[in-house]
C-alpha cells in the first residue's frame, strides 16, 4: 500500500459491499473446505464470524450508524485486520494469476483501504461515524435550544 490516495478511499458503500461479499463467500465456501479436511471447523466458524463483524462494521459506517454489538462481538481490530489481510492476500494471488481480472483488482484496492482505516484508528471507520453522530447531536441540541 502506498501513501497515494486510492481511487476508492472514501467510497464506504464499496467497502461495505466488498466486506458483505467476502462474508458470503466464506459462509458458502468454508463448509466445503471443512468437509475436504482443508480447514478446521472451529477455525472456519471463527473466520466466518470475524468477516461477519467486518461486514457489519462497514455496513454501519456506510449507513452512519453504530454496528450491532451482537455481530461485532468481542473481535478487536487485530482480528479484523488479520481477516481482511488474509482476504487481500488470497485476492492478490488470483489477480497475479489473471492480471486482467478487474474484479480482483477492485477488491484489492478496496481491501487496502479498509485495512488502512482499521490501522489508522482503534475503531476503524467508526471513528468517523462516532464523530458524525456527535456533530449531529450537537446541531440538534443547538436547534432545539433556539426553538425553545
């Protein structure tokens, strides 16, 4: 990842869609890996849950709400970064095998930015959500005081 601004840096809707697609891919694909003996069942469940948390964080960020704590659970940013980095590595291998795969290139760029957000702040994109909600509450409070 470079210091240059990526084309998708502020497109949280794209990050939410990529995270949701990655979660769906794990839900659909990991059972086959478990059945084939290539992935431990507990590890599969854990990784699916971490990607569900990542998808929920990005869905919430896009909607400017706080994520459902039942989905995010006890996973921390290291768990999220690790799972996103694993997805990036896997996608980068696909891209290396087929450089014309625009979908993989797009996904790598989005993953780079999602990882960067989680590395920059302890609560990733929710830093901005919390700030936005505080600003909105302040505006609503001032508006209510003026109206009174």
